[in-house]
C-alpha cells in the first residue's frame, strides 16, 4: 500500500507539502517522478519543482540520495518509509500544478513520487484544505474514487495503481458545480471563481454534445461519472483528457453569460464548446483506444508513435462535428469552423516539408517546441489530421454509397481495442478503415500519411453537396471560413506593440517574409505611414498590387528599412457553402440533420 498526503501549505508562496509512505520496505528503495504527462507529448521534468526531500523510517530519519533528475534512493532499511517534500506549484496550465490564495490544481505527475517496482500497488491519498483560516469556503473536485470525504470534498481517496492515481487531476477553491446526466451517468461541470455564468445553458449544450459522442459509440459510456474540471482565468485556453475527467482552462469572457440571449452564440463560446467536446471524445479515442506505443506509458522518456494524427486529428474532426450533429450550432456555423480548420493547414507551407506521421513521431521536439520557423517547417497533426479524417470519412461514405463512414471505423476501434484494452499497432488505423471499406486503401493512406501533397477535398465535399472555395486574405485578422474580398496582405500573424505591430508569425509565401522581414520585428511604418493594429488594413488599402514601398521596422532595437512589394496573399483561405442552398441527402446523413 502506498499512501500520499497533500496539503496546500503555503498558498501565497505556491507551495504544496506532500508526503508518500510505502509499507513493507526491505532494503534500498528507488522513488521516481514522471518526466511527462500523458496527453501532452513533451519532456517537462516535473521534478525540477521539488524544493527539498527528506526521508524517515517509522519516526527515524533515513538517508536519501538523488540519483538523477527525477529519481531518489532511500538507504537500506525495513518497515514503513515516508518521504516529505515541498513542491512549488505556479503553472496555470492543465499540465502541471498551481496554487495561490484563490485556487489550487494539481496533476499527480507533479506531486506524487512513485516507489519504483510498486507501480501496480493500490494507492490512497489524503488531501487537506489549506490551513490558517484562509479557505473555509474551499471545495475539492476530482474524479478519484472517494474513500472518506467531508461535505466540501476534502479527505481520502483511493486508486488501484499509480497509473490510475495520476490520471485524476484535482481542483480546489471556491468551486461552482453544476450536474447533468448522459445515459443516466452523472456528469458535472466544475468552475472555480465567483463568476456570473449561465451554467444552465452551458450544461444543456454540453449534455447534447456528450450524448452525440456517446451515440457514436453505441450509447455506451466507458466511465461511471465524468467531471469537467475548469479553471477560469483571464486569457487561458487549453484542455487535457483523463479517463473520467478532463482538466480545462478557459477565459472568463468565453463562458456563456446570464444576461445573454440564447440566440447569441459568440465565437469564443463556440470555440470553448469545441474544446470541451474535444476532451470528452478523448474518453474513447486515446484514453481507451490507444497506441500500442503507449500501452503502457514509459513516463521516464519520450514514447514514439506515428499515430497522433489519428488520436488528435480524428478527435479534432469530431469535436466540431459533434457541435452540429448535436444541434448546438447550425450547418453554416459548422462550415465556418471547417473552413477555419482547413485555412490553418493551408497557410502553413510546413505541410509540404513534413508528413503527419513525422509530425506525430517528432511531437516531442518539434510540435511542442515550436519556434519562428514552425508554420513553414512543420505541420500540425491536429489540423492536418482533421483534414485527413474529413477526407477519410467522405471517402468511406463515397465508396459505400453512404452505408459506411468513419463512425463505423471508430466503433470497430472501440470494440476491438478500447473495450479489450489492447494497444493499436502503428498500422491498426488503416487496417480498421480497410476492414470497414472492404477494400485496400493503400493509395489513400500513402498520400495522406506518408506524403506531403494535399488531399483534394473539393470532389469529396461535392459528394455531400458542399462547395469548397479558396480565396486570399481579406484583412489582417482573417481566419477563413467565410467569403471575403481579397486585399493586399503581409502574410503574417501580428500582435499589438506600443511602437507599432509585432510580427508573430511569417508565412514564407507572404510579402513580409519575401521583403526580408523577420519574426519578432516591430513594424513601424509602411511608405512613411504609421502602422498600428487597428490601422494596418487601412494603410494597406492605400496601395495597389505590385507597389514597391519602403517599410520600417525595429529589430533588436535597431531601425531597419526594407522594400515591400505589396501583393494580395495566396488563395489559402477556405470557405464552404451548401450547393444550391439546400443540404443534399448525403449531406444530411453526414451531419445528422433531419
Ligand atoms: Zn486532444
């Protein structure tokens, strides 16, 4: 038995006090913290946040030695060995741990040393509220199995093994909890902070989305309960999937407001619903249907697989698809989202340099460690994976005259791999697709996965009555998804800067990069006209295609002048519409309309 003990000891100093005890020790014992957290494929070395470690055996101090960046060894002894440590927690993402006077969040991967060799042993964990009268109104929420807890949720919890223990993040603070049911299974949305949120609307929309995912998998839920553990922050955005919960971080403004008309569906709320939908779909696709390479995870080093395009890309396809299938958004709204996804892929010429399988394999050092070259050097296995999933779905529908689809592939994967806890081999996704299609799909998969050419979506979308169009950028904030009038374009993503606008991303096909401008440059003036975020489009509108104009930037504190040749951007912005204004039968079947 392994027992853990957690106290948010010094919220103002962001310090958790953590202990771990192992009974029946006989000899030396190794203790190790994971180097990464499943779902986020980067070595993060969580042990660097451990401030100190001491050891004792039944009240007597015990020698402990650090062996490497995340492994300790206690001296030879017999009995119950306990380690005590302080852990600094000030990462307000979903991947690590956070503690301040307002709320606390942790993943077990950040706090819980595992006694090596005892990965399969049952664990218990006690979590206490912060002391000092600070937080009498704090509550605790987690998907861990409660053993004995107070009405506020603090107390003891249990897990069958270490893998289960670290797959249950914990949120504490002034929590607001709203419940709903999906297939008679309790679900809850937990939000921290005293914010005015239309929780009724939020839960109604989430329930419809969750039911749509459950229906895809034959109305079977793979968990007894589900918690959306949500940290509400100023500007945060992100999620991480777990077996019966997800950890989410969102911006306050993205939540539905109480005074908002139900007919209004703001873009940021729609994006938020897509995020929740994404993490929930992972309950099947990655938490249970998972690559053989992750079965089991080796949390000490990189685990390589070429399949992230399927686990993240197919999930990215179904996250928005479930919004329209559930009726939470309309068809036009869905087509806008799809156009934005295709635009994100098409703007980056990195897709001509890296395949999605290579992107999956190198996630650890490339996708998760992006630099200025990223859009021109790598492809996202999320968005290009969603493009491939769409192409695959429409191909299967076309080949079978609408009788088979990617939905059938997902059900087959669930039956074969998810339900039986069998890892998916690297060729397993293609094999499942071929089984559903009843034919060899080498030509599709070779082009989609092992080559960098675009899969042409135009004829596939036409087969479900959808037109796909490509156009140039219509303004500097254009995301695609809608028709628009082409304008002169820098081919850059920009941000406000006190002196002008900062170039965040430069696309190699854009006029800014061709002019010699660089990521990080602060653009001051075009042809002597001052440039600011809200005036850039007006300044550009003064010129005609082919104009050569001087452009001034600050680079590393130096004023530099370049010559910019102004052109409309490449036609890499997608938008879609319904052919003849009315969805075809195949289209209605695809989107579950009517
Ligand atoms: Zn994901």
